[in-house]
């Protein structure tokens, strides 16, 4: 299947600093990627839709100035957690699909990034 | 937006028994329903999916059923094995949102040898 790579897999940062997480589609072009957040033993919560060449669309309750998303190319989306605080500690995971339109193909997930803010 | 509910939150079965996980969704426009298996600290992996134009799909020991009228779908695992132990998530998506998924809360399946 298609490969989505996420980097870094783990990051520890100090409170108040910013952290950038990359999501790459390695063998296909993804005009749309999605960012999710997962708390321990909980479900994946959709944060935003990352659109290549345009602004991201955020889900209700997600601060767009806190979680900056850039989708500069067809294979790369980045999520920057700005001025991180301990409550931002979580597992962040991206997904991308190979298809568009009706009857989509499978969505592929990155391996996730474990963010710990100390 | 879409609201997906999943039950049970935990499920323990004896090896060889069947396991059933149920989900309901709220948005009648949803037409794609994948099921993902996630092992601890790893990415979700698609195990089976169903589109709204069919009512049932089977792949070896795994099957999914969909009732569009009632807006619910279920995952059935037969002859469970210890390696089936993981967290399972259902999700719902509408085609015009390019696999923008709304996930259920997850079911932790424990298969006892």
C-alpha cells in the first residue's frame, strides 16, 4: 500500500517553545491530508484538513493559531504546535489518501508523533 | 458534524470465540465506513471497509455489516486469535470530504488464550 511517513516519531520540548511535525506521502501525491490528535486510551480526534496550496480547515474547538498547518507541496504537510504547554502533550497523527471524489480509496496513516511538553 | 458512537469500550473473549463491535453514525450523507486496528503506539491499519451501496462484506475471519436505515454498522471477527488483541476503531466519512474520518471511541479487544 501507499506509504505516509511522519517525523519525528517522538519529541520532547520545553513549555513555551514551538514544535514542527512533518507528514509526507512517499509514493503518491496527496492534495489533502488530515491531522488527528489522540489522547492515551482515547479515540483519534480530527483536528484539521490540510489542503495543498490553500488554508487549512479546522474542526470546531481547534485553535488555528495554536496549531499551524502548512501544505506547501503535494507530498508534504506540516503541523506546528506553537507556544506548547503540557496540555498539548499528545499523540499526533496524520493521514492521506490516494484518491479523490466519490468512492475514495483507502486512507493511509503516518506512524504518529508522541509530543511531550515539559 | 458527524457523530460516531462505538460499543463496547472493552471486550474480552476466549480464543476461538467470536467478537462483535457496533457503531452508529448520525450523518445520513456518510457513505464510507472503514474499520481500523491499532496496536499500542502504532499507526491505525485498515482491516476492512464498506461503502453504502452494499450491506455486508467479508474477508476471511472478518466481516462488516451496514444498515443505512438505522445508521449503524458492525464488525464481526470469528475464530478470534490472541494476535487479534488490539484497539479497533470504526469511522465514517462522506465522499466529498476525501476520507475525512470521524472516529468512534474505540474498542479494546482482548483475546484470552
